């Protein structure tokens, strides 16, 4: 949901591969089927106090959230970093004490305090960390073709993708129809894993992967996260993925269109 000051992305993140959610031109509203007491859904908007100007936020049914920050263009959303954590909705407030900003390596701890209007699908608040405070203000994403309430389908993501990491490295990704995938980074790090529709029935994928041997910075280690794919107004499809390691110390996101 924000970007705190300068992004410190080391080679560890450059070799990680991920995908993640709620991205560029695609964001639809939080979804009318959600309870008025829940912040669940998708939001997009602007940031203040950040090197990035825009964010896209996905709050899941269990309170877990993933937020990409970066730059919105007329054709796609470019990711500079992401926020991940879990929070609670209560009487129009959404709070999280275990927020982490993965625009830093290792990730830095933060807290999130926001207010939301479930009927209007709006949210605003502040993310505070040792790097400073960033405020955010968002709502339904204008012109978005992403439908959070539709079931995710593997047919949307299967096939070959040429993606880009947070550090600008090329990622060659191939997803099989059943959801297994293999990938190779521009630095020669091979990794593989699975992508599967989330059990909630929402338009989100769960992602798990394991890194291969060196030159992978996290050789032999695993990471988990989420992915979202949605149509763009140009007729292309955007894929966004974010993953973090089991200790929530390092993470990465990749994005691509085809």
C-alpha cells in the first residue's frame, strides 16, 4: 500500500521470482458481495510521502493483504515494491501490526491504520515504519477490467510469459495447464512451483515456488504468495505475482503482459 522512501533492492530480490496481485489498469471495486463490516476487496489510488505515486491493494477474505506500489500508466501498472501483512476489519477500521515493506531487503516492519467504507469501496490511512510515514487514499480502480468476485481460472495464466522483476531483470516463465510452472531469470537462476485458484472462489491465485541451486540467491529455499491476472483495455492480459519467504524476510514481485 505504499512505498517508503528509496527502494533498496539487492541481488537477492533480483533473482527471486514471483507474481502477484491486483495490478495495473485492472482492479475493479472491492466487490458488492462482501460484508459491510469487512474491508475485503480491491482498491487503487494515490500515495503521499512516497517515491511511488500509486498503489493497488488486495485485501483477502481472511484479512491477509498484499499491496503493490509503483507507477500507473495508460497501459499497465509498473511495480516498484510491495507491502504484505494481515489485519482486522472492525467498524469501518482496518488495522495491521505485522505489516512488512518488501521494497527493502531485508523487509522492514511497519504498521497500518486505515478507515474504509464498504458500501463506497473506499479506503484511506497511514503506513508507518522506521523509514517514515506514507499516507494512502483509494477506491475502485477507474476503467478496471479486473473482477475480484469472479473465480480464477488457470486458462488465464497457462502458457509462456516474459516477465520483469522488481530489479528490471527478465524472467522467462512457463505455466502448464494444470498449474505447475518453471522459470529462469536473466541471471540464470532456475526455479519451479505451482499456481492454483484460491479456495475462496475469488479471482486470486495462490503461488508456491522453490529456488534451484546457485546462482539463485535463495538456493534451495521456498517462497509463497499470490498472483492475479486480468485483461487490459489494450486487449492484452497482465500478470502480477508477489512471494515472500517463510520468515517474511525477503520477497519479490514480477509483472508481465502478453
